[in-house]
């Protein structure tokens, strides 16, 4: 069907803005280099880059990335791709600026502070704003947003990687890992599978040496995880016995979307009050804006941090330095949930990622799955059951692990090809709640080594 005149005009204007924003540095590593981010500490020394990779397809998709080299010996360190979930949430704003990147944003929304537990202390790390339309990524033809889904996202991410490696050729065939959280439980295994298939079908064109994947609080079996959410909330005394019984009486199975079942769940959910189901014991944010004075830039999780990040990334000076395409005149938002949600994304609640996970493990790809134990949205109990469903033999049974040999950091069980780790005292976003513990976990994953043992219980 031909485009209307209005839509054609909008598309033409969008393409012009795209060309104007990218013409100065498309395809150039040097042009993407960031001398310093606005508000960056003066003593921070690091090599960082950002910009767009245009996929060159009929929709005019341009994917935004942020890349930070390792602080020491980057030429010898692996390359890691980090993906946030949603679907529709920003890997730059959340992953880099709230979780594992070199900086965190102070309460003023303008100043950056060093992050003690940054992952680029051990690896070169690439943050991708995916799928298109998330964060600063965009398509000239916005009609494509209506057609987004897992398959398109995996294909686009693979094309991005291949084009990005042409821009940074020193990372071709470097040891490569993919790490993500939440809905990246779909993104990561699907992208890893796409890479494996491409290496078989066109090996000369795919210089990617995939070694492993790690999934944090991952959506693997959505329907089962949603059912476990209410069970978790009941077991932790956030909903009443009557609310729990109402769900049991009105919901036939985990896939039941009937009005009776949905109503029972809504009634029970309404009992929990102002509690963050992504970390049921965390403080909640009551002042959703940056503060003009004062500072709280420390490693402890700030429940309002996402609003400081939003203020920072919507500064014209910041967007200019990172070469964001401001021609489309949009505000950066943390998650574009109105465009991307699970059902619009074309994912059935019964879709399972376990076949992908098992196939990757059986192919020799290192697979780690980790889970914060205070997350009700994707409860550790549901993920634990998913790991059992893989049907893999246990090679090292359940035990506590530790960062210092004394305090328990969580628990770990090793299956043939898959390691499952819990992180004690953490919610859905483990690097925010327990940055020191997850860095130890990440290092063990990279090296393929078992987690440090915890001291035995003493009387």
C-alpha cells in the first residue's frame, strides 16, 4: 500500500535529520570518540565512544550504542555486550548509568560520579539501545515499531554487531560474551542462537567468537513467572490468605486469562500498596525529579536514580556530546512501554526460552543464570524451577557462595552446561542492589571458574 502524502513527508523529513546527524561520523571510530561526558569527574581516565550504526534497511533503522574500553590492557580483554530488557528499556540509561558502567548520575541530574564496581575494570563493554525505538535508537519510518518482535530484534542486533565490528575491527574474533537482564532473557539467547546459525551458514562474514551468555532475573517462562509472582507475594506476607485463595479458586492454570482469573489477581495485587515488586524490601521514590542542591552520589541504590538519569540524558549538551539524533525532537525516556510491551511485542505468555538455553549449553556455550532473591516480578523460585525443567544432570550440588569467604552472597548449583546462581539481598536489578557481589559473580562467569566458597556455619 502506498504511503499517504503526510506520512511520506514525515518520512522524508526524518531521513534528512538522520543524514544530518550521522553524516559527520558514520562508520568512523574516531568520530564516535567521547573526550569527556558533561559533568564527568576530571580525574576519570577512560576511552569511551557513542554513536549510531545505520542498518541500511528500508525502514532507516539506526541503533545507538555506548562503548567503554577496559581500564587496563583493553587489547587483551574480552568484549561484552550488555542488553537491558522491558521489552523497551534503555541499556545506556539503565545498564551503563545505573548498573555496571563507569559512572552514576548524581542527584542534581548534571554531575557524574565514579562507580567503584564498574565492569569495565575487567572487560571492554558495549551497551546497545535495542530494539529500534528504545532510548536514542530510532527508525526513519516509525511504522516499523508496530511490527517489532523477537525475531526482528535478534536479526537487527546481529546486523548491528557485524557493522560495529567493521568500525572497531580490533575486536573481531575477540572472546565475546552477552549479558542481559529481565526481558533480555529473550534477547540474549535469541541473539546468541542467531550468531551460532550465521557462523554455520556464512562463517567468513561473522567474526564473532561467542564464548558465553549470562542472564539476570531473566524472563524465560513468562506465564509461570507471573503465576509465581502472586505465590511469592503471599509467601512473603504482602497479600492476604483470602486474596491467595481467590486466585486459586478462579484461575484454572497458569495460562488462564479469563475475566474471573484476571479480576482475582487484580484484587490480590491491589493489597500490596506502594511496594516495588522488583525489590519488595527496597525503599520507593517519592520525589521524582532531580534536586538542585545536595549530593547522594554513592554506591548504595537510590530509589529515585532513574529520574536523575532522565534529567541528565535530556540535557542538550549531553545529547550533543554523545551525538544523539536530536532532529526528531523527542525526549529520552527510560522505557518506551507504550510502544513495547510483552503482548504488543508478539510474545505468547506460553513462550519458553528453555529450548534456546539448553541448545546453547549443549553446543558448548557457557551459560550462567543469576537471580536476585527479593524480586517478586521474576521470582527466584520460578527461575529455580525453570532450571530443573532443563533436565540437565547436576554436576555440583546446591551450596552457599561468598565474596569474602565469610558472609553468604547467595547460592549456586551447577548443571551440565548451565550454572544457576542466586544473589542474596538483591531484587530484579542485581547490579544496583548488590554491585560488589555481582562483580565477583561476573568475574567467575568470564573465567569459567566456580564461585568462591562461603565459610561453614559455626555455633
